[in-house]
C-alpha cells in the first residue's frame, strides 16, 4: 500500500465523513504506484456535483460534464494545483466517436472504472484499500498499456484514446499491449472525428515527454501520423544519399533522430526540430547521370507547409511564429569567413530571443544526421554571435544622438542630422570606428 499526499487524503476523508464513497483514481494513482511525482489528482465519488460544490468552498464547475475542480493552496495566495472530482459515471453510446450520447450517472465504483480508458488508469484507492478490477497494478508493473474491455470497441467509442495511448507510452516509457496496438491500427482513421485542438494537446504532450521520438515512431507505425502530419509521413523513405555525401538516414528517420537528440524540452522547439526538413519530400530531385540528389529551396517550400500545419493544429499565434522562424531560417551558414554584417543579418532574421533555440535545433540536426555535437566552426560562430551583439545594431544604439549632432554643428532638426548619424553608424558597423562617446563627438566636428 502507498500513502496518498495529505491534500488528496483530506478530500477523500471529507466526502466519506459526509456519508459518501470517494476514491482517488486515474493518472495520479498510476504515477504514485510507480513512485514518480504527480499533480492534478482525480477523484471519483457517488456524491452528485451540486453536493461536491457545497462541501468544498474552493470548488467550481470545471467543464460542462459535471466535473468539479478544487483549488489546492500551499500557504500562498495562488493555488498550486487543481484537483478534479467527478461523480460516478457510466457512459454509453458514442455515435459521433467523440462524446458519449448521454452522460449517465453510475451508481457504483465498478461501473465508473469500466468506462475508463486503460487498466493503468482504472485503479482506485481511498488510501486504505485498492480497488483494481482490471488488474491495472499488474500492467503498471509490466509497463503495459491495455484498454479496459475489448480494445476495438473502446477505441472506436472515442478515438482520442488512440492518442492518449501513444502519449502515455511516451511519458512513461511503456509498451502498448498487442491487442490494443492492433486496434489502434484498425481504428486510426477515426482520428478524423477528433478536433485538432485535442489532437494538438496530446501531440504537445508527446513532444514534451521523455521519449518524444519513440512516440512519433508509434504514431507513424499505427497510422495515426497520416491524419496529423501527412507531410512528415511523406518524408519516410525519401533518400538523401548522394555520391560522396554523408547522409546516413532517409529524411523521415533523420527528423525523428534529430528530435531524439534535441536538448530543448520546449515542445515548439522540438516540433521545429521534427519538421525542419519537411520541405524535402516535395523538392526531392535526382540527377540521373551524376546520381546527385538535391532539395532545391526546400526550406522555402517547407515554411509554406509549416504555415498549413500551424493552422491545421490550431497553434497559438506565438507558437506559429516561433515554429515558422525556426524552420524557415534553420539553414543559416556557419562559416569563419562570414562578415559581422552577415552574422547580424542572421540575428535580425531569427530574433535574439530565438537564437538559443535555433542553436538547439542545429545541434539536434547534426546529431540526428550522425555528426558530432559540435565543431570548431560552430563554436566560433556561437562566440561571434555573442560578440556582434555587443556592437550596435542600429543608429539608435550609437553612443551619440541627434541632439549631440545639432548642438555641435549648430543646426536645427533636418535631414542633415540623419545623414551624419548614418555616416557614423556605417563606420561603426563596419568596424572602422569605435562606438565610444568621446570619439564619436570628435568625429561629428569633421562634418562642420
Ligand atoms: P494526465 O493528467 O497526465 O493528462 P491522466 O491519465 O490523469 O493523465 P486525465 O485526462 O487527467 O488523464 O484523465 C483522468 C482519468 O480519466 C484518466 O486516468 C482515465 O481514467 C479517465 N479518462 C480520461 N480521458 C479518458 C477517455 N478519453 N476515455 C476514457 N477514460 C478517460
Ligand atoms: Mg490527470
């Protein structure tokens, strides 16, 4: 037996003291059985929603299905967690493959557990006893994801469960049991009935998980990827092997391996890493005489696909923009002969705030292609990125202003002021003049 955290045990005790049954259930019980940290506890009870709201002062309706949320405080003003209490349910009939036709309140815990998706999510405990009719504890021990009941029936009731299976496998490093895996393959096309918002939420969780690359391969091998990112699916089998060129993987495998190597935990950076060469499938060309394969303009075509993907997956504006920038400009050159201005142009395009993410993508790209993590060139480039940022980027970064120009030259505001500042900036930018106030003030005298 394991101990529940006091906050969770208190909720159960409170409901039991009022004469109701109450159990913790779902992901947090599963995580606790595994001995890993967890949050967002879920509870199930025979108390009706209205009663739960009355019993807990910090509770509120969390969705339209009668789930009640409870804010959990830890001394501070802001809640540190939200727990959810749901009244026993028995859901029957999913004619649209998404929502139960009618939510029916169940009368028993057993009934409630029977409508849950996987055995590992159908373990209930009140802190004293464990109720586990589907042997979820055994499956946790065996690291196995298995549906409650007949896999095909349960997955066709609600196709989001297919995504949840892959997501939980990626988060926990579990296997999907054979019948369940087969049923995901058979029912994958039902994913078209699920909204892209919900698919995106699961995809983000897969990307942010400890095993994102295995998750994406599972999506591919079950056929789910076809309905989420067909552009990525098309990259598998696209050869990049040209004579004398070093390419060990096809495009799709390279993208998955780059994702595996990505050091950023940010799902958007990971998505950009996974999709950075997506334009290679439609731009693949092979010269029959030389055998040379090219992907002319692949980053431009890729960027167009990225916009479509962002819309399809209903990404937020901010996420779409970052995804676009990281993929559109991922091919920046790293060359010791680059001028400072060329490096500054790269920084301006990518944006200072995205630079470290772009470097994460580059390192992942290298590792995912079988190269070493870095090279002296890349290290030198990183150093120069820092150096050029210390230097001014625009006229407004100069150590002197228009006021100085007007005062020294004794002129009123007019085009001459801009001309002088631009002339100074050109020299500072090219490195022939130092951005030092005293030096620049003297230099202004020359324009008299
Ligand atoms: P996480 O909190 O990390 O998303 P979780 O397993 O707790 O993982 P929730 O979405 O919080 O998932 O759902 C809580 C529980 O509700 C699940 O563990 C499962 O028992 C049940 N559940 C959630 N979604 C479904 C579904 N689509 N079909 C059947 N049961 C579900
Ligand atoms: Mg949960």
